[in-house]
C-alpha cells in the first residue's frame, strides 16, 4: 500500500468559472483564479491563476489571457488542460522522477450535457488523472455545508457561482429537482459594466466591475449597514478624458435587479417541480445559499421575503463546493451518486 500511495495522489478539484480550488490531504492547497496567460507565438503558458489575473486587460498583442471555463463548462479545451496541469504542479514543487497518477473527484454543473462532462473527464485524464469521478456542484455544496445527503429528507441548495447558478433539491443521495441557469457572478459583473457605460458614460474593465460588485454590490436598495460609495476612475466614452464617478450600492442594486429576478424565477421553478413531502421539509428547514454570489449584500433577505422560505448563507460559501468535493473524495466507494 505504501508504494501504491506513493504512485497515486488523491485530489479533489472544484473547477469553477471564476476560481479553481484543489484539496489534497483534507487541506486546500490551491485556490487560484481560473485564468491562464498564453504566449500567442509559441502557444506556451506564461502564467496561471493569480499571476495571469494580474495580466488581465493589460496584455500586449503577443500575450492573451484566457478563462478556459465559460458558464461553468470548458470553452477552451487546450487552455483548461494546461490550467489543470499547472495547478496540480502547484500542490508540491518537489522534483520527482515521474509524476504520480491521480485519483480525482471533479465537480461539474448539474445542467452539464454528456459532451460537457466528457470534456471535463478528458481534460482531467490528459492531466494525468487515472481514476476520475465527477460530482454535481449542488451535491458537493450540500456535502460541504454538512447536510446528510443520503437521508430521506428534502434539502434545497442554491449555489451561485461565477458562470452558473445551480439550484437543486436533494434527497436519498440523489437530485430530485434541479435548475441550472447561466446567470451568476459573471453576468452580474457584465451588468455593472453595461450600467457604467450607459449611465455614467465611463468605460470600465471586467476587473473594475468585479471590484465594484464586491465593494458596493447589493440585492436590496435599502440596507441596514450600507457600504460607502465606491469611486470609479476611467475614460469618458465621448472625450476619452479621465473622469471619476462615485457609485452607490442603491445604483448597483438597481442595475442587478433584472439578473437577480431571473434567479428568483429559477428558484420558484425548481420548487414547483419538488414533490409535496420534500417541499414541506424545505419550508421547515430553509434553503441554503452557497457560492460567491451568496456574499452579495441583502440577497438572503430579498429571497426570503420573495419566496417566504428562510434562506441561510452557508459557512464560508466560497469554499462550500470545494469542501464537499473533498468529502466525496474520501467516500468514493460509499457514495453511489459519483459518476466514473
């Protein structure tokens, strides 16, 4: 067994649109943005993760930054494979005679097609994965929150990630009702970019829009503890002269209204498909919010008021899916819902 474990490394990967988290030996060993920077002339990877993110929007014509995952699925197969390889190398940089084969659990959106699942599996296998198991994101989030997913009772998870919002009702180790919509963190970021262009005539990049979302993003136009206005600098679209604009959380709440309404509709739609016995469990227990989107100010209150069911934000929502993927890795033989 000692020799075999030396030859095999067990890792859990939360392959997200915005961030990729890798768990090894029950610890988060990699937590990096899902971005790679590639030299256009040689097709070689220059940087991965945080270093590549710092280059985003600042590259010259010979370098391009790529986000290999769009809407939760692999959009650029080659870049995804390079990114997974590079991040696995970050786990330990010790020189080895050969790279160990990997036993991996990778999470995927619940709305993934066969083709999209195949792409994740192929990328993982090309990155030296010997045994590759797939787990649906809401199931991983439920495990990460600490829910007993195999119990005969209904639990509802709303996982708002970077590319997709995954809504699922889980009972007896399976997904009973689910909705996967491509409205999530990235969509909210582009809403902010659009709003700044139309309303303030100022052009901003994805990185700045993301910062606005974190600093003054809100789902409600009235908060008990409002954040201070965020000052945005950028070129005026008409004159190209620099301008500075203060942005309040009320403005952002207004500009995110449309996308958040679509998330509400998707939650209601999933509840419609839920059997009555499980519906009663969910009303009593509440609905769990996970993913980076759960951190949007006032979102839990807004959803609770709209749907009349209490919403609970998971502890450390950003890492809930990764934690659950790590739990699945330790119980590969026990959990029947893992797909090999």
